[in-house]
């Protein structure tokens, strides 16, 4: 202990070194922030400054509303443009964190007279927050393993592909700010745990509140931290710091979480949160035991112990019984479908097609890991081992974070995003330790003879001038130890000393000079640098090529050069300019958000899949024959139907390829739709082998209407075969618009025939049908 | 580990309707493997199967029909219904003998119960082969259990129903019936409706109906027969008494466990246990083990072109086989462990020579492993990564 103190009481030169180190560190962090921001700009440079994909359009629309109408209007916003005729209470069903953040940034900029549009702010929110996230990573890693590992981890996180995929410029989604909030909450927890300071614990609760505002993934935090607390208790690492770090989080955090409308009383009523309460009780029982242990003599303690244990256990059981009763009273046992599918991986694929149908919810294969965390997959095991040597509260937390997130990412590819920070932190630790050892070996050499070694063990730092180098290296290792058992404030009280004393690092072990042969170390450094180089090349490639496509604008590279498909915006612009403001547009739910945001038209279903029946109704209409579909759509006041068709240009994720899911989801609610009617021998196909039900359903007809006119054969480039039914007419729908590459086709429901009584009926109906034929032939867009 | 096998592309397993890009919202339907095992390879070659006879009339009915032409029509009708009632009665008594209500059929009983042209009942037949129970990729025992659950659920919901019976046939004792039904691959389930006059006409439950086990079989039965099967009730893993016993044991052990924890000498206090556990979870997850569990993928498959060849590596990023995942997962873990060994263990070794040798070995193996993974990844996904140099450097 005394040695550590003497080394901290450093000389003036040491202070200068520290100061320059601090400046260097700050400068590096600044560069890391610039790196994190700028690597995400590929999408703006290569395409344009647009919002990407589906969900971001909704967030953008909400932000627009917020900036126009103010916070109170936003809070009470009832949106009648979606889920017609039900509508949606936006203020109560949305996680407001992202919107409020971007809205605040926009308001701030405007109030200092920087007139940026809401869209620009939305596009660049994600890159800004990735810079914040990498700084938070630095702080978190520094708490566990010191500055070097922190900087390494921050650099790695700044360009990890998995995180880039959700935070390129334009990807304006909840995850963009939530990952920062996640890491920062973990940092504050670890900080509170290391210092035992109530200040950090309170900040932690506030940060947790921000996380709850931002993303449904906050349940990960409120389960992971209790797990860690429990782990600490079980392995005998209970301390008052643990109590201070955890108890305020549960009390304040739960109260704050209940303030967010979308969470509300779920914060105390659903099973996702029960673990935290249970651990809260256990923590109190354990704290009581430790308190009594301090008060009493060992013999008295034994007596008291039995007493406390019985009372404590009784209390625990009462609480557990109440929890069990609460859980059992709810139909899904208090778990939401998504969390159940994490605990029982096969759950979703069995019971919830709407979760199973989303590609993000599929389990990943091994190439997904190589794509998303690349060489970090090699480094993480070494990081795990480094965290165990020595094991501190902070490093055990990091290991726990990694293990849970790697398991979850194995269940759902989407949760790779939660794994990415953990993988970065542990790889940062691994790399930093490896570089530390290798560079040390190059700098200091062990004395030639073998008997030099015991001498090195005997020498204490600074006693002999001949052993200066050894002493220096001893200092380095000691600094490391100090960093490891981190975060002690300068005023060391008795308890903390006790804690440090009980930490598993034995100082005399550190005295030994641990080096490797210099030339082999140089080789090793070279190899590590090559490995890091691979990572950088991969990340830049992933950011530029794989993850920056906005998916609203598609490009393809052929020998003639770049070709741009801007059909989506073309069709939404058509809807905006050529239809009435109150017209209802039906499409599969994927395109709901975009239609409301870009075309400003009312949709039946959208990407917020809160009402399964409604989605099933649209699915049923799409899989029904024309007349039945017309009736369903007419009953919903639909005027236009929009389908996405990739057969002409070979775009694979079009509605025909999603169609089986419409059938499945529709069939889940309306049993007359049966999946096997659409499958020939278990195979889904729309060529000549397709079943009659398939070839006469609305989706097929709307997609392939007049398709044969393009090449005379009706060859579908997405499926790579000729379609089954080529020449047919539409009876209840008429084509009103087809985009340049036929990617989006819009149809209008034909108006209902007039009812005419008596004798005229026969004549007029034949007349009407002949007229209809005429109308069917004539296409206004030819 | 047969990495060399990767060149052969499996086609049998790959019931992949379409390959979308990574983030498209479609997925491959996880039908139960779709593995067919051809019985012809299993049947003893010397034993040629006799041609199935055209459905012979039931002896009971023939005896009851009197030769008197006058009464023929009337009597035939009466006898048929009496015979049918008889059969139903027999089937019901057979059903009551089996706990789950699945009737075991043999060649003779197939002729007796199924060949007659007038049946007022449907029969759902499960084709079983004891000799194939050891083939884990066919899941026969599991499907047989699910079939029993289905039968039990039907019986619980329709206690005295004689519209639908559940039966199973074993291959080695009823080869004749198998050929009559035209069954040459397993798993196989057939529904014989009253209107099917020939056994081979009966409806075959296709692979997609095994995917969700009993739940999807229910869909099939309900769709084809119009009968309500009712909810499937699976037996709990442990019975009520066992649960009570376990809870009691748990309660009794709590004080001891707490005492041990307070003393700090349980297995949980051993850091190496935690470390090994963490490494294992990591290894299992990055090798895509959960994918195998969720999608029930086999460890390897046989090549369609050459049945003697095994395929360990599947080309195409949407799918993976068990063995390939674990091979790559162990490469991931291996490199990490080697780095850890160098940084934490090797530095404490005293002999310079050992250190040098070990480091060179680590570097060579690490280089090989990283290269291998990059190569496999390029081969599997088809992504080729390129650098972005400033254009003036080119």
C-alpha cells in the first residue's frame, strides 16, 4: 500500500509526463470522434443527404411535427394518417428520446441563428451520436483497464461495422442514440461501483432514463445490472459501493422510467423488470447481514444470522410469491413476445409469424459475425481472459456484458448491435495488453544470464541505479495495477483500503520483469498491426459499400456504368400530387411509414405492427381473388393499392417474395386463407407450376398485370423464370401509375356500379360490362 | 474436419425458395429438414415385394351376403353397415387399449380395416421403421411421440368420436402394406378418408406439416377432415410430485448453500470456472450454434451427386451447417486464446528459447487461422473486400 502511495506522490517530471499524456489523450479522443463521424458520411457522399429505409421516415415525420407544433402538441398527438380507421396515438406509443434529441439540436441551432432544416439535423444525428458513443466507450473501458485500453476500444468502436450499419448518416433510428445511452449508462454504473459515489449513482439513474426514452432495449440494462449485482453477491464481492451503485438505480430509475408514456406502469408490472426488484430485495438482505456482522461478536453473530436468515428468507419468499402471482395472472406470463423469443429461441418461429417474418429477427450464421465484428471475433477471447487476470468488479461486469450480449446476438441478428460495444471493449483490452507486453519486451531486455532473473525479483523500484530499466518497467506494471484497481478518490478511507487489500493482485508478483524475446516481439507487433489493418480495410469497405445504401434509392453497377433506380420517390411523389389529400392507400406494411411521410396519404397498416388483425386483413385482401379483395379494400375506404414489383429489374425483396408472409399472417387470423393452397408440393412459385389460387390472387394480378407486354414472354428477372399466367384482365381494379422501372405499381379501385331496378337491369349491366371492358383496354398512361 | 469437402455444393438439403439480400424482409421457411431416407436401400434385397392385391373384400362382409338375389340389395346394405359397425367397434376397443389412442396396424389389420370400400371413418397412419430410429436426422421417434400427442389431444377433445382413428405401421413387420400405400421414404404420414377406395390414393401429409411438430399436424388434420382436434397438451417435463420434491429439496438446501457462499468456497468462487464458461458461451454463439438449434440444421449432409461424400461446408450466406459453424468458431476462439497465452502465460516462462519457439508457432498458426477464415468467408458469402486508396495513388 505504502509503495503505491509513494509512487503516486510523483515528482515534477512525472507530473509533466502526465499532463502531456492527458493532452495527447484528449487529442486522440478528438480524432476518434472525427473518425466516427466521418466514416459514416459515405452515404451522403455516394448518394445524397436523405433519410434511409422505413422506420427513419416515421421518426423524421414525428420530428417534423415536433419542430412545427412544439412539445405539448407532440405529446398529445393523435395521428389519423395511419392505421385507418383506427388511428394511432403517437405521443403515447413512441419512444421519444430520439425525436426529442434531434428536436432539441434543431432548436438550439436555430436559436443561435444557424438555419438548418429538420431533415439535415435528422440525417446527421446518428453520426454525431456515434462519436459520443466512442467517447463513452473510452470512459467505460478506462474504468476497467486504464487509458490505453480505453483509447484502443474507442478507436475500434468508432468504426465497427455492426454499429455503422445502424448509424450511417441518414439512418435516423432509435438505435443511433440508444447505443450511446447504453454504453454511457454502463460507464456510470461502473464508475459508481468503483467510487461508491452517490453522485454517479444519481447520474446513472438519469442516464438510464434517457435510455428508456430512446429504445425498447433498455430492458437489457435493467436485467444485466441486476445480474451483475447478483453475481457479485454470490462470489462474495459485496461491498457498500455495490449497494450505492445499485439501489438508487432501481428506485430512481424505475420511477423515471414510469414517466415515459410508452413504458408507464410496465416498469413495475412486466416480467422484464422483476429481476431488478428481486435482486433489490436480496441486496438489502445481504446488506443487513453485513451490517449486523460488523456490530456483533462472531458468536452473537451466529445467533443473529440464523434469525436474520429466517426473517429475510420469509420476506424473500413472500415477495417471490407476490411476483409469481402477478406473473401467472397475465396471459403471456408477463413477458412480451420478443423477450420470450430471446429466452426460448424457438418461441418466435413457432408462435409469432410477425416477429419471425422480419429478417432482423433471424439467428445469424458465422459469416454474419465476420461481417459485423470482423477480426474482433479473434480478439475477444483474449480480452475475456485479460478481464479475469485480475478480476475486478468493473472487469467482471464487462465479461458479463459480453457473454449475455453474445448469446442474444446468436438468437437475433439484430442484437449484434448490442454485442458490438462489448466486443470492441474486450478487443480493445486484448490489443492493448498485447501491445503493452510486446512493446515492453522490445524496450527492456532481460539480463542475459539465467541468474539475472532472481536478481530482478529482489530489486525494488528505484533502489539501485544499475537496475534502472528494470525499475522503470516495474513502475509501469505498477501503474497498470493502479489503473486496474481504479477509481479510488484521493481521500482513502479505511474501507477502501480494505477493499484494495482484498483485491487479488499481489504486488510481489508484479515485480518480476515479464518480457519476451525482442525480435519475436517485433514480429508479433507487425502481425497485430496487419490484423488491425485488415479490420480498418474491412470497416471502410463495409461503411462504403455494404451499409450506406439508403434502400429508398437503389443503384446497380453494370458495364454501361452506374444506374440509379429512384422509383420509390417517383411513386410517392405521384401519390402526393395526383390524389386527394384524404385518399387511403393500401400496401403491405413495409411501405406504410414511407407513404405517410413522403406522400402524406393515409395508410391502412404501417411498420409499427401493433395490430395484428389489421395487418392480417390486408394480407388476406392481397391473397384473395380480385372480387373478394375489392370488397375488403372497399370496406376499409381504400382508394389506391400500391405494390412493389421487382420482376422487371430483378429486385429481390419485392412483394411477390414477401407474399408468403402475407398469406401466413392473413391465415393466422382468417382461416380460409391456407398456406398450402399457394404452394405446389411445398414450393412457392409463380411460374406455370404455380397453383390456381396463387395465379389468381390479387397480389399476383397487380404485380404481373401487362407484364407480358414488356418482353413478350413475361420473364421474371427476380425469380428467373417465365410467369405462369401472362394474359389476363383486371375487373375490379385499374392501373393508374407504374414507375419508370415498374418497381412500384399503383392501382385504383373501380367505383361501384350503380344499382338500377326493374327491366333496365339486364340491359344496363351488359352495357356497363362492355364499358368496363373498354376501360380495361384503354390505359391512360400508354 | 473435412474442409476440403467444401467444393461440393449440396442441393438436397437446400429447399431455399429464394435468396434475398441480407436485410430483405423474407426468410427461408424452416421446414423440418426435408430429409428423405429411401427405404429401398434398407429392405433386404433378396426379398422382392409381392405385387399388392386389388383390395379384397372383407371376409365378414362376404359371409354375410346371402346368395338370394331377391334380398341381395337390402341385405348387402344391412351387412355392410353391420360390418362397418363391427369394424368401428373393434377399432374403438383397440384404441382404448393403447394409452395415447394410437392403434398398431399390421398387414392383416390393414387389409381388414382399410381395404374395405365402405368405411365410415378416416384413419391417419404414421409409417414407422424401428431400424431407422437411430438416424437422428429423420427424427422418427420424436415425430412418433408428437403423433401420439396429436392422437391424445383428439381423444381428449372428442371422447367418443369414431370419425377419425390414429394408427401406426412398422416397416419390418408390414412391408406389404408399405408397398400398398406406395410409401418409399420416411417420415411419412397418410390420411385415409372414407372416399378413398385405393390405399395409394390416400392423402400424404407433406414435409411442411412436420415443421412445427404436432401443432402443424393439427392444421393438416383439421383442414382435411373438418374435425376439431383441440389444443395439444404436452406432458410437463417433470410431474407434479417431482416438482414438489424438487422444491422441497431446494428449500432444504438453501441454508447450506448460503453458508457455503458466505464461507466462499463453492465452485462459483473458482475464477477458472467462470472463465471457461464465458469462453464456451462465446465459442458457441459465434459459431452460430443458436442457428443450429432454431433451424434444426444437421452437422453435415451427404452430397446429392455422390452419396458417399459428406458435405461439411455449405455455400451461401443464408444457411450454415453445424460442423462448419463449430469449425470456424473454434478458429475464432483459437486465435484469441493464443494471444492470451502469449500475453499472460508466455511472459512468465523463463527460458528464452521456449518463448521464441512458442511465439513463432503462435504466429504461424494465427496467420493460418485468420487467412482460413477470410478465405472461407469470401467463398461462402461471395463478398470481396477492397481498399479505398486515394485516387491519386493509383
